[in-house]
């Protein structure tokens, strides 16, 4: 009974195994980036960037159909251009970067949906917006695994200036000029992971696997390394449980994964030992000399 509920779907069906490996790869690459987005108070920028890749992916679809590399390449180029454009507008006008990204987000979403509608149908549009994790093939799986590997490697290389920029950006500016390049590389990592998430979860849900485990981890750890560990574990469990729920309950797989991650976030808000609601109302012992 336990085997049939927890392991049989992955043992019997290859598409379930591919989906599981894909969600595990996303869990390794995206949540660490989400932790730094949260610590830098850029959480909603991740959502804006997720929609920014839609026009590029849609143009790739318009030119080459459902070509993995055309859509991924188009999404990556569009995301990077919009990130650089929003930063340029923020530095040359009175508009803040988050506001310019919000404007680009709305334009990108409308433009992407329009482009997909020109050549595709409602099924194609649903695929772009919500993805299809159960339809991951070998090339898409290799792309997601490659993005996760590259993301972890780059994070290791920029770890020190990235942590310093989260904790004390003023000190980083006083001792080094690495802040600007680190910010650009970090935004590229955000776009890259969203392109990987787009292959499985679509543009509307790709940011969910990045941010929900990250914000939930804030209630379980104070150290950045521990937060990343909790976020990766939560994302992996969400992928596994979400796929099982979607299989047994016949629900859409991508939304099921994100809903499990959302449930973990709500539990963390209530029970997390670092600022959770239950711990906040419990009486605390006072320090004694």
C-alpha cells in the first residue's frame, strides 16, 4: 500500500521519473537564488523577471515552433535585455528599478500572450503560462540540470560579495568595486533559473519554486547557508509531493507542486522557530545576569 502510494508512479512511468529529476534540479538551482532575492528585498522583482522572459520565448516559438533552444534562448535574451533596460532607466531617470521592472512586466506579459496567440492556440498559451512538468523530454531535462549546475558554480564564485551586499552594501562599496558586477551576474542568474523553470512550470509559476521555499526557510534558520539548505530541501519535497498528489488526484502537476510549496510556507509562518506566529505568542525566558 505504501509502495503503491509513494514509489509506484515513479517506478512504473518514465515521464514521472523525468519530472521528478527535473523538479529536483530546479530545487537545487532556483531556491538559493530566491534566498538572496529575499535578503536583498527583491522578491517581487523575481516575479517581474519571470514574466519578462515570455516575449523572447514567444518570439522563439513564432520563428521555430516548439524548439527548446529557440524558446530558451529567446527567453534568456529577453530577460537580460529587460533587466539591463530597467536598471538603465532607474539610473538615468527618477524612476526606481522596481517600478521600471513593474512596467516592463506588464508590457512583457501582454506582448508575449499576443505573440503566442498569433501562431499558436489555447493549448500552446496554457503551456507557456503554466508549463507541463510531466512533458519534460531529455533535452529539456539536460537544460534544467545544466542551468542548476551553472547556477551553483557561479553562486560559489560570487558568494562573498553577494553576502556582503545583503548584509552591509555600504561597507562593500567602501572596500571593493565588486558590487556592480556582482549585481549584474546575480540578475543573470535570476533570469537563467527562470528560463529553466519556464520549461517545467511556465512563466506564471516558475518564480514559485524559487521564492516560496526561500521565504519559508526564513522562519527556520538565521544563517544564510542554513536558509539555503532548508529552501533546497523544501523545494525538493514540494516537487516530490506535488507530483504524487497530481498523479493520484489527477490534478495539474505544476500548480500541485507550487501549492505544496505554498502549504509549507504557511506552516512555516505558523510554526517556524525563527519568528513564527506560535513562537511569537509564547512567553519567553528573560536573560539573567
